[in-house]
């Protein structure tokens, strides 16, 4: 990532040095996941759609410990692998909106709350800014080479209410709490980096 672009990483020290943690990353461009993997202070395992596991990328993604997800169903294998990452004290990366979009955390899915509560893991919000501002001249699908991309890590927080409940209502409440935290972090990251 540092060879192709100019990442500016802020707040990486906020990621807990040990124990399970979830990186909740906004997602507006295809490079957002690789960018966070490349600059995060700890090795991370992202939930990645199965369609990305093709050709030479397949063996690379598997070798780097990324978790293949079939988004058309409740993928039990992916859920088990993701929970194993957390139970082993690892870092799980999630795009809580489930797919690329505006990258504004506006429409969260319940998966993030489920993994945070079930995996007993704090969530670190991560804002990737600048990856989708403009298209490159050489490769239209990527940001211009050597352009600045900001990656801002936020303060860790707990999604659950401390009761340990895993009911539908508890997960819905956790999702609401998560959305507030992620929205506030994104606003702060934009202010911090001067990106509106």
C-alpha cells in the first residue's frame, strides 16, 4: 500500500495490542480492505465476499487468512471461522454495511453486533477517506497512484450492554449503539483530516 499510495494513518495506537478486536471499516472502494490490512498495527482477517476469491487472488487471500463469505445465505462456515479468529484473540475486519457503497455507515447489517457480542470483542471504528475521491489515469478503477489515502482508527467501544444477552432485541440495540459510534467516528475523521 505504501508503494502505490501515500497512506496517512491516524490513531493506530488505539487498536488494543492483544486480545480479540473487531475493525469496523467503512467501504466505498475496492482498496479499502487491502489498505487497512496493510497499515493496521496487527494482522487482520477480513470477511470477504466469495466472488473475490478467484484466480491468483484465491490462494493469496487464503494464505493471508481472509475469510470467504457467501452473502446469499447464512454462511455457517464463515461464521465459525470468524468466531474462531476472535476466540483465538485475533483481529477480525468487517465492512458493517455488507457491501461497497457511500462508505458512510448509513445502513448497517446485524452481523457486526452478532460478532461483537458473541466474540466478546471491542469494536474499533476505522474510516478510510480519499480512496474514492477521484479515479486514476493509468488504472481507472483505482485511486491515482501516489495519492493520499487517510486511514483513521477510532476509540474501541463495547457493542453490548454488559448483560451478555444475545437475543434479537439485544442485537438490535447493539446495532443502534454501533451505528451511533461509527457515525460519530466518521464525522470526527473527516474533521480531523480536512475531508468533507
